[in-house]
C-alpha cells in the first residue's frame, strides 16, 4: 500500500490513524479466517488476506482488497472477537 495514502487514512469510527497489520498478527487473522470464524460485516471471509489495517489502539481491523482499503464501519472487525489476537 502506498505510504502517502496510508499517512492520510483514518478509522471512520474512531478517527484514529491506521497502520498496516504486522506479519504475526496477519497470520493470526488468517488462521481465524481459515477456521471460518471471521466475518467482516455480514460476509464471512473465506480467503486469506494479504494486507489489513489496524487502528492505533489495536481495537479495530479493516481488510485491504487488492490494494484497496475497505473502510466501511459495517465491514470492520473488532480485534477482541478474534481468538488469539493480541492487540
């Protein structure tokens, strides 16, 4: 993801800055996806993510689809709902 774009993105709910999810937490997120236990909004995520964004406080995630951040509040995930996710 373009650094300039990342610098201006913010969570539409909390207005906190967003950062790319690191490799360890992305692996945990993808493990939850593999079990069928993760939904972004009403849609269960079935394919692993290459990138995701996380709020500064680590409480909310947004997926990135083909390099495009999906910043819809109803399509976000609270990290507390993901087993083994350490914010």
